[in-house]
C-alpha cells in the first residue's frame, strides 16, 4: 500500500469515489454534505494498493492546527492497516508544514482506532450528518 498526495483531477475524482462509496453509500451521508465547500482549500490523499485506490483522506489548516478529515477505507480493505497508513502519512505531511497539533472529528465507533494513534477526546458528543462524533486532538 502506498499513500500519495493527490496531484491531478483524475486522482481527486478517485478520492471522491472512495469517499462516496464509504460515506454516501454505506453511511447514508447526503452527497451535498460529503463533498463540501472546503475541497479546494484542502490537501487530498489517496491510498493505493496494487494500482487501485482503496482509501482517502483530506487535510487542511484551521486556526493554526492541522485538521484531519474524511478518512475512509473501502470495506473490503478494513483491518489491513490501511487506515493507519493514511493517518501516518497525513501526520508526516503536517509535521513538514510545521504544525504541532492535529485535530479531527471522529465518528464515535472509530474513537478506539484514533486513540491507538495517540489522539485524545476533547469535546462532548455531537451529531454531524446525523452520525455521533467527538473532537479529538494529538500533539505531534
């Protein structure tokens, strides 16, 4: 598996396709909420395996912190370490930007995954697209 920063429109469309499969089709997030006004202000990541896309994520800087968003892996590839590869790559990218703190809004079922990566809960539970979330942060 290899994580890459999206470099062109074709790769961005592949990232959007992964996100649509996971968030819109599986989790029933409205498409107009999944693809949002922050796409052009974000750095997008695509995880490839045997030449095909299997995961995606995006990153942007918000109020001096790195904001990790839209982390997703195709259902057939979960449990393979793919999510950790995406997160490790985004963390390295953030360090290279000189950032010290990363934050993300984790779906509550994914909190144990992020805790294993060193993130800690910093908010009460809230709904985003009808799905319970908690904000988490990590010092890198």
